[in-house]
C-alpha cells in the first residue's frame, strides 16, 4: 500500500525558509487523481491544514499561510515538497504529509499520512 | 484555538462505551460538510478512522462508529480496549475559511 515519509532539517532559524520533502512509496504520485497535502500540529494544539497540490501542479493553500507557503511536486522522484518562508517560533510543529482523497471539498479526507517530522524554529 | 471544538480528554474502563464530540458552526459542519475522524496512536502516523460521518475504512473494527447532527458530530467507541488509548481528531471543510479544519484533538485514556 502507499506509504509516505517526511524528510528535512529538524531545526530552522527564525526568518529563514523551512523546507520539507515527502517521499511516496508503494504507488505513483501521478496516478489516481489524488491531492498531496501538508498538515502540521504545534505541541499541545490541534492539526492545521497547510495546503495541497494536485499532480497537474495545481495548488490550494490555507489562506492564513498562503503568503509564505509553496508546495511543489516532482513526479520523476515520486516526491512533493513544502517551503514555508519567514518562519518564527510559532511555526514550530510536527509536520505531516498526507494523501488527500476526493475532489469534493466535503468528502475530502487525508489517507494515508506520514509519521511526521518535528521542525523547531530557534536561533 | 481550533475551529472545531473537542473535549481535551475522555476516559473509560475496558469494555465500556465512550463518545467524543466535535462541535462546529454554520460555516462547516452546520453547512452540511462531512466530518472525518482520525486516530493517532503513540509513535505512529495518524490513521483515518471514520469518513463521511459514518463510514469505516476497510480494517477498522465496527466498535468505532460516527454520527452527525446539526453543527456537531460524534465518534463512539464501544467495547473499549487498551489498544484504543490514543488521540482522536475530527476534520471538516469550512466555507468561510476556504479550507479544511480540524478539532483540537481528544486524548482517550483507557482506565
């Protein structure tokens, strides 16, 4: 079955750009009409949707983060990536990648997920 | 503060039934958008538990059930087992925010 794994630096300095990659295994990122998504969870808080990308390259971002977020896909490597610029301590969180299912906003859910990676923003 | 409101914690003894609520508003659950539930066991990836309010993915025991009414949804777990001890989160779409939103998560403790 499809599995996802996040990778990237665990420590980022304030004002710099956070960069993470999600590697998809067990299936092609280009098949099936799925949306590939990023979600994060600060310690002690709820999950927050960051954004998603379709295999065509079309993206949707959380309006609260849109000015700082870029999600891209590399189908040749079966990977998709997240860049979050101008980070602050408030961006410290566990970052998850996930596959989004369904083109309907209502029916859209995340399955499966990666295990998550902790990113700390600190000097 | 999460858009969807869940109790921070619930608990129950083995074999008992517990419910976890997820309260939204007229721009998400109350607008008719579906609710999905996730289970996060310690050290593992979050897992889809219930989708479309009431549906269980293949492999999820029928001890888990979902419901929705008005601006709220609920996850019920019957016949509690020690392995059910986990964090549970609800998710829906919010038309005002133009994106997908989650609850703050509920930690289930099996006594």
